[in-house]
C-alpha cells in the first residue's frame, strides 16, 4: 500500500503487503447547503439565547474573539454575516476584534489579512492577545473550583462578548470551540497553566471527544466569569468547507456543534495497531501544534508499539515556549515530581511534556519525520529522527517485528480515533 503525505519534501510511504491494518481519517462530509444558507439559518435560530441582533441592540461596545492561524476556521467567510446581524438593530454599535491566540505567537499582518480580510482590518480595530504581558491582563476572581481567572483587559470594556471559532476533537478540552475561545484563548498563564496541567492528569481517551469533562467545565467556568455571552462556531470538513454552524449560548450551542463534529471527525478502527503512522495535518505550524497528533495516537497504538509522527513544523518546536525543547518529553510522573517540588513552575509547558511523554515514554516508542526540526532537536525531545517515512517504518519494524500491523492516520491534528474491540 502506497501512502502519500500532504507535505512538500516528505516522500511517500510503501507499506508491505499484508502489513497494512488500514487508513483512518475524518469522513468525507459534504455541506448540505451553501455557506450563506448555513450561516443565515444558524443566526436566525440561535440555541439557548436570543438572536444576536437582539443582544446587540442593548450594547454599546461589542468585542468579537476570533481564533488565530493555528486553526482553519474561515473567519473571513463568517464575519460579514455576523457583522450584519450585530448591526441590524444597532447601526451605531462599536465593534472591535481580539485575536484569541492563547499562548501562540501573534499573527503577522499578512496572516491577519488572510484570516479576517482586508476589509475588516480597515474598518475595525483588531487587537492581539499577549498571554505573557501582565499589563494587558486583569484578574476577575476564580472559578467555582478555585482556578484564578486572568483575562485580557479588553473584555472589561465590552458590553457584548462573542466568540467565533470551529469545533473539532481536542485532547485537553474534549472538543475545541465554545468557551475555549476565552480559556485559553484570551487568558494569562496563571489560568491556562491550571487547566492545561489538569488535562495532563488524564489519558487522552478520557478527554478527547468527550464534550462533558472536568477540564472543559473549568474552561467554561472561566469563560462565564469573563462574560462570554454568545458563540458562533462552525464545523468543517477536511476541505475546510462549512458543514454546520451553531450560534447561541456558549455551552448549549457548543454541545450541539460537538454532536456534528463527532460524526465528521471520528475514525473507526477494529483494534489497536503495533505501528501508528500519523500525520499532523492541519496542525502543522510547529511541534506545539503537531503534538495534537502525537496525543491522538495514544488511543490507537498498542502498549510497547511505535508511533511515527510525520509533521513538517516549518516554525520548529515552539518559539513561544523554548523550555519545551530544553526539557523534552518526559514521563508524567517525572514532570509531576518537578511541579510538586517547585523545580518547574511553567504548568503550560509541564502539561505538554507530560501529555507527549505519556505516549512516547510510557506507552510506545516515538519516531519523527520532519522537514522543519533538526535530527538533534528531535533526539532532544525524546523521539528518534528519521529522514523519511520509509526509513521510519523500517525502524519501527525492527522494534516491533516484521509481523507488526501498521495503521495510517490522516488529519491527525483533528482526528477522533474510536477503537471497537472484538
């Protein structure tokens, strides 16, 4: 079986006859209607709240939180419909945008234009969130479970806060979208560290694809404290076409979106694989994003198996979190010891190290093929570098035996592997 990858400079893979367990990926979901029809229908029929035009008529300033270029949400396609809705009964409404970049780097001017459109950039103020600049942050108390809520000050100046994003499986939050646009989207490190570290205490299968989970609940509590009033969330297919749009109260609308997202993104497999070859698409920018695919592989690989991560990572490991490379993936127990002793105080990085370490330090061996990360850096992270997928597979067979069964996972950055035991 020949496997092509969607990356320039990464060669195809040939899996020997009889060794291929199969190829899984999101289903080929087709839009039931044109995007305009889907958007208009969602805005006319909000879930759990009044129409946005009715919420906006009582507001003076609206703040729209948008996800950044690490997410495929077609924001520029959504905004004309959203802005028309907001101004329908209140033409004088002041609207501003805040890029909910979480702990990612700020977008470039070109990336903002591509994400939001040149028209929006000319007509409205657009601000970047900086998670590490305490002068931009305000403390709003705590969630019911005691997590501090530290958010961008721009939220305090708005009468109406709306989140725009997309819903797909997520290792920490169950699914993306919803209140996640606030936490971690526009929060400081003190809040994001708490939720990320909480997520690291769970196995991937305990959170991913589960709309109701403890980490999601904390994120939604933070969003409520911050004043998130409504969301406009889309579900996309693998061609980034809108197959569903959900508008309304942040929790109720999100749960409706999750039902469709599970149908679209689930990949069913009959059992665990000895070797999992997983591409990071669409989370390809750096390893901070590509690690989502590594986490997803935990669900599909047998204990003592091998995971082959194929990820271009043109921006390297992580420009915002250099400690990620300094430490490399570690077992969850080792990271927990560092945290409890005070040797590591950055809970955001600690969580990433432990989540990846759970896969390649405890469950399986890790091999990585990347055109953007050096072999030395890959070794420093705790994986074995390979020059090509074929070389990686040869290494994996050497570790597992020539009778090993190989599973290929497409769209690994947004896949929901579902294992059906015999």
